[in-house]
């Protein structure tokens, strides 16, 4: 029955029959893994309040997707959920979301506006890698880690706010953020790993506390590894 329902959802989505998609999704509690993957004509989706989870790769490579409405019933967004949605410019993630999987917005090359939920405790691996239009981001106040290549290749990123909750900035986290000019690392940060700010050509001011352990400076500032 679930497979039949998913098949009907995919058929409606291919025809951009959004009301039918909404009605069929209302019979589910999750947007299933790969459900809309590679549906290149899909432009908009309104997710009904019955949904609590957007699963892995659910909207991967929906090249024309410009808008998604996520309700407050959703608590998790899976790995690669919106990866490769290159027309997606903005998305509002409700405060109900507590986990966002790795690479969820990787290769969203038009994404320039996003608000992360306060309850997010980790910025996952490759979360915004190659989001080359993203200009500013505020790390949520409960986040403890900015993981491997989280913002890799965000060439337009000018400003990032790191809260006092963050303890570790991992390998290549901000590598190749060419427009990034200044970063204030709070005293809560215990370690900055290799290549964290490598390739940040515009970076002129990086404030690091004496208590923060930073890996070899040459590697930290050098080319992306």
C-alpha cells in the first residue's frame, strides 16, 4: 500500500499537481527516502502537518524546485534531503526540527537565505557545501560542533556568527569561503582542526582565544586538503 501511495505521489509531482501531492502526503507521517528524487519538473511543494520526517534524499536533484513549505510537525530532515536543488533560493526550517542530516543542502547553488532552528545541536558534514550563493549564516545557539566541510566552497559567504556553545570546528569546515573577511571564534571553542579556514582568501581578521587548540597554522590557512 505504501509503495502504491508513493507511486501516485510521484506521478502527481511529475505533472506539478500540487493539491494531489498534498492530499496523498496527508496519508503519511514521512516524506519517504528518494520519494521526489530526480523529478526535474517539480517546482513547489507544500508538506502537510501529518509529516514528521523528511527522509534521506527525499528531494535530491529536483533541479527546478524553488519553494518548499515545511510545517512545524517536522522534527528531522535526512541526509541529502535537498542536495542538488539548484533553483532553491530560500527555505524556512521550523523550530521543531532538531536534526538535519549531512549534505542536506549540498550543491544548492542558488540558496542565499536560510534560518537554522535554535534546537539544532550540530552543523553536520557537508551541510551547505558548494552553496555558492549563501552570503550569511547564523550558527544556532545550541550547536556544539561545526563538522567536516560543513560550508566547503561557499564562495559568497561573507559573514558567519559562531555562538558560545560551539566546542569544535572540524577539518575544512569553512574551506574555500573566499569572501569571508572576519570570524570571531568564541572562548568555548576548544579545537580548530586542519584546514578549517583554508582557502579563505579575503580573511583578514580571525580572533582566537589563547585557550583554543588550533592545528598547524600553515595547514589551517593553506590550500584545501
